[in-house]
């Protein structure tokens, strides 16, 4: 009965996915590039060497910035793995509840880490897994990709910024850093990283990090929203969102480097 129910849920999910609008790429390429550049500087010499052996002698993490979202037109089945939805009543992450079929960011990140670490695939497959790993490590830190349902389909809460109406999900995906200069964003991320924060942020595992991202959604993305509909996102909300989002980028850079150093000790 449990298997039959799961099959029914999978079929229903497929139908819904076919009807749902396609979400935008998680954050912007500038965001992905900035995180990759900061993470690159934090790699150990061993990780640097192994990275170049796998991806090429001049390879840099920034080369794959946003790559996984550029190929979703060819592989639409991959998009679901870049998010997870957690019920509003949840007090912890439960993969049996929140990722029953294993198609969510923390599980996909763990899978790609395992593929790269064990190196049992052919080189092309290993390279694809590595590029997914880099992108998943960034996407795992986008709060609304670890928010409440509908999650991957885009949070439909209507918002307005300077008279322009959109949805909350769109604001966090592409609005916060829409006008950012890459070099300036890199510098701000670096300034947020301290030895004490590195020790704190590298504790735990992918599940803990996902829950941490969910809490950023609960406390700021949702928690700081004004009343009314559409939600008028004023300067106060924008400032809180900006602070939270930049901290998430700093965590993503530190944790991406830590994951790669663990893969290639």
C-alpha cells in the first residue's frame, strides 16, 4: 500500500509539474559568480589541484556559475532538485516528510558529493556532477528555495516594489541583487567572513544547513513582510532582506569550499 501511494503521489507530482510555471534561475549569474570567486580563494592547495585535474588546468569555480540552471531546458527534471519545501508547522527538517522521493537540494548535494568523491563514473559524468555540486551548494542557501510550499513552483505571495507588482519568490530570486556589481558583491561577501563565523558555519551537515536556510526564510523572507496584499516591500524590508541574503551568500561560499576540501582532503 505504501508503494502504491508513493506511485500515485509521483504521478500527481508529474502532472502538477507539467502545469506549473517554470521558475527563474536560482538567484542571478552574478550571485553565483560572486560566491564561486570567494569559495575559490578558500580552497586548499589539494582541492585546487584535484579540481584542475578533473575540470582542466585553467579551471575556476566561476566557470560553472549558474550552469545547472542554464541546462534545465534540456533537463527539466533536474530543476526540482534545487529546492525543498518545508511545512510552516515544522520544527525541524524531516527528509522523509519533506523529500520523500529524494528530489531536493540537500539530498542531491549529498549525491553529487558522493559521485565526485568516489570517482566511479566516467569523466564526463564526474564533470557534470561537479558542476551540479557547485550550483547546488549556492542554491541551498536561497531562503525561498527552502521555504513553505509551493517552493519550487514559486511562492505566489503578491508583493509590490516601487509600484511594480510581482511575487515574493521572484523578489528573492532576482530582485535583491538585480543591480549589483559583481566585484562589489564579492568584496561584501568577503567582509562578512570571519574565523568565528567560519567555525560556526561549517558545523553540521547538509540537513543542518538547509534548516538554517529555512529559518532565514521564516524570520526574514516571510517574517518581516508587512500586512496587506500585495505586500508593499518598503526600504525597511529591503534592508532586512539584503542583510539576510548577503549572509546566506557568505555561508554558501564558506560551505562550498569546506565541502570541496572534504571531498579532496
